[in-house]
């Protein structure tokens, strides 16, 4: 039990019991609350600015390292971007020199190693500066490896440029579409006797009078017109040099002469159904040193990767040819 307090009264000249007032009680409570609040604020400030936890210590160290190496990483990133841009420009220049056309929009070089590293780097934003630096180094190494690979595999000597430009790499018909290929190279069914035979070229269906184009620069070595319902009918042969010769059969009209020098893409005649043909189409052959090759392997210019897959699929079908 609390002791009773007394206070001396000068008027009555005696000790009197002290009475507790509500104001004094309220003042005491407010004083205690104020002291508690200030004490709590002091502890929080002490925790945040004086005492350092292990996590805070690690984060402060990473921030310092990031500030220190920011300029270096920025410089390396800019250098990497410049190298990737130079690689892209070199790929485009090489494609234009080889095929004398622009790279199809839907086609683009694929670098699997770089793509995997980019995806991995973007997957975790909580990596430490050391991990980010390591991933950046891996990305740069992959880019350099890809550059060396294509430099070794796709390098072209000056003396080889002339040979490469004579390869019959373009489609032999105007406005070529992959769906127009109706019969490929190899064993096929003959449309007349229905037996199997070796089809030495490919059949490209197209309306009569569609322009037929030289698939590479060259010289006309043979033009032949025939009214027989057999063989190639009206056809043209072009020597492109380095052993490459192309043949264009079942033409309706021939507008070039033997010995004439042609440019790639120049019109040599029109689609017809002359000779042993059952429908208007172009029979197209490619030979190297007298040996027939699959023309599909040479139709590259202006063809995307997806279109080429469709072309390969259609050419592999064991169907009936048109000649």
C-alpha cells in the first residue's frame, strides 16, 4: 500500500494530507508516454545509422563495387554492342555480294549461345555485381567465339568471289513462289507410262508465257526448238563457268541466241508446254561437270529459312512429274 503524503500548511501551521489531482495524474502519464516515444525513436535511429546488420553490410559493399566498376562495365557493353553491329553488317554485306540482293526481312542470323546467355542474364535481377560481371564476360566470350567461327567458316578469298557469283543461286522464274514447285529431283512417276524413272531436274508450274530467267550470269551454249511431243521441247542451256550449266525446258518462246552473254535475272524465254509435257511448267536442271545436281540446293536468293524448309519438303515428295 502506498504511503500517505503530508504537506506543511503555513496558514494553519500544521501538516495536512496531500490530495491527488487529476491534472497531476494526466501530466505524469503524458510525461511517461513522451519519454517512451523518444526512447523508441532513439533505438530505431541507433539501429539504422549506427548498428549495421550482415545484410546491410553486404549491400553496402555491393553498391560500392557497382559504383567502382560502373564505367568499366558500361565501356565493355558498348564495345560488345559495337562488335555485334559490325558482325551483322558483315553478314549483310557478304549476303549482298554473293546473291546480289538484300537479306530477306524474316531471315536473321541465330547465335544460340548468346541468346541463352541473354535469357539467363535477364532472368534474375537480384544477382550480385560479381555474378553480373561473370555473365557479361561469358556473353562477350560467346560473341567472340561466334565471330571467329563465322570468320573461319564463311571467309571468302578475293579470287573466290568471281566463282561464287557464277553459281546459279536465284529462282529461274519470275515471281517464284515455293508452292509452284510440283515435282522434285530424283525418282518420280512418269506422267506417260506411269513407271518410275529418274527426274533430272525440278518442275515449276506456272501460267503460260510467264518469263523464265537466267539463274546466274553466263553464256548461252545451246538453244533448240522442237515440235515433237517428246523430250525437252523448246529449251535453252547456259554455261555459267566453273563447270556449272543450267537447262530450261518446255519453253513456249525463246528470246536469246546461242553465244549470247547474259546477266543474272535476264529473261531468256517464257513458260510453255512444248515437248513431252502434260501441263505448262518449267523443267529446270543444274549440272556440274556434266553431273546432274538437285536444283533445290541452289535456289537460295530471296528465300527465307522457313520457305526453304517448305521447298525441301515439297521436292522430296515421291509424286508424278509433269514431263
